[in-house]
C-alpha cells in the first residue's frame, strides 16, 4: 500500500506519448486496484496559436502530487499548424512544450520526475571546439524549474549526469527486455560461448557490450571507426571504414549492441562485415530506432541476408509501417516504466530494477530448458 507521504500519483504523457502513457497507466491501475474509470493520467496539453506560439495547460490541480512526465522529444509524427502550414514537431518544440507543462504546474506539485527516454540533444554531450553543450544546459534548466529527478534510457554518454551532480539522474538499460524479446522472436537461438558473440559497432558502445558479455558469458568483438579528420560533413568527420577486432565468428550468431540506429548506414556496414567473417545470423539491438533515412536500406539488407532481426524499443516514435517489417522486433518497455514509477512513487529503491542480472539468469535457464525439451521431442520423432 502506498505511503501517503509520498504524494498522490499523477502521470502526464506529453504530445505523442499518449498511447505509451495509457499503457503505463493500465499497469499502475491493475497493481493498485484502481477500478472503473479511475486513472492516474493527468490531462495536459499545449495549444498553439496560428503563429506557432504555444502555452501549457493542465486541467486539474497538481497541489501535493507526485508527478511523472513522459516526454519523447524525437516524435516527428506530431504536427501543428503554423501560418496555415502543417509543421512536424522538432526536438526543440517538444522540449519547449515540456517546460511549458512544468511551468503550468507552477511549483504546486510535491515532486516532479521527468521520464525522457532519449535525452534531448544527448549526442551533443561534450565540447570538442567552440560548441554549445545543449544536453547539459537542458538538464540544468529542468532542475532549475523544480524537477527533482530525471529518468533516461541508455544515455549516449552517462557522464552527462555530471551537469546536475546534486539532483537525481537515473540511466536505465533495457538489457533484460532486449534478451527476452530475442528469445521469444527467435526460439532456436542458442546463447552460449560456442554459439553466439556480442559485437560492439564502435568504441563508444563497448560499455554496453561488456555488460551483455558478462551476464551472458559470451565473447566480445569490436569495430572501430576509421574517420577522415581532414573533412567535415554535416558537422562530423565522415567514416571511411569499420575495422574488426575480435575472435573468429564462423558458425556463430552475432548480436550487435548500440544505443541507437540513426540512418542505419554504419549498422548495416558492420552487419555486412560480420556475415563476410562467417557469422551465421546477425541480430541488432538498438534502444532507439530512429531510421532517419527510412527503411529501404534495411529491407534490402534483410533481402540480401545481411541482417536477420533488428530489435528496438517503443520508447521513441517509430513510423507505423515499421511494425509490419519481417526483420523488425519491437521491445515493449511500458511495463518496465510502470514498475519504475510505482517504485519511485512509494519512495523505494529502484536498484533491483536497474540491475537485472538475476532476471536475465532466470530467463536463460528457462530458455535452455525449453531448447532441451524441444531437442528431446525432435529426437523422439
């Protein structure tokens, strides 16, 4: 039973997050026996004027509530009308609306937690030249407005939390959910040292891959990006080649782990090289599937046998047609987010939720037992 000192629970799904927030609310109502039409969802919106200007509005009192705001700043599927034209919302627009809703709460809430699965400007996490530090500024702005805790998933660089060292910042990894989705989508996959390997597509993803490698007991390989530092294209030095460092992959399934798929060119190039090096099947894990250049490259890669499955979460917007792709597997994170909210609202530790080792080991035992049973059935036939 919830301790009332923690504040009555309220969940706000920002524009584009309504369906995700509704699923989170379903689990919370089920666990807390909220029957009938009762809901933890708070109605909030940001209407816009014809000029594109907006204001944040909340239609009920937030006084004393423990508020959780879910915000996907990368949902370009949301549009608004400006000067008679339909305009897709940019990350800047979503972030501005988030601040408007926080401002509309007006300091009346007991506690505000922002759940921003993919950090706004998270790839602009460090300064190389005369550059802005947008992600750090965003975090400092939110805590200055009264946000006490920020939850994000698979931060591009978790050291960004140093921007707000005196405030709550939790970087959540979807490791267990990814593995669970893989064994469900590919029941015959054998996850052991003799049949699978973890592959890091670049140096930056090594810390993720080392965790997978450790909890699953798999060998690890890595690609490093050879860039042309004499040329700048779209603000970055272009990648000339991916060089592989690791053990022999012949006959093994390769699991490529990264935080996001943007255009997908690097991921497909890595997968193609893995196939050339003898990998049996290639599975791609990416927390965020942006697919900024569409799906044609992945359709062709799947047709050519370069990739077998691509797994991404539902934490950010994906075009509806992605769900119909035979190579795609969605990893639903709604129940996990509901667990996090329920635990935090009761002022309990989320350490067990952030460390899924026991759940992964239990899952692997069940999967090995299922494989053994299937092999026995096949043998008897």
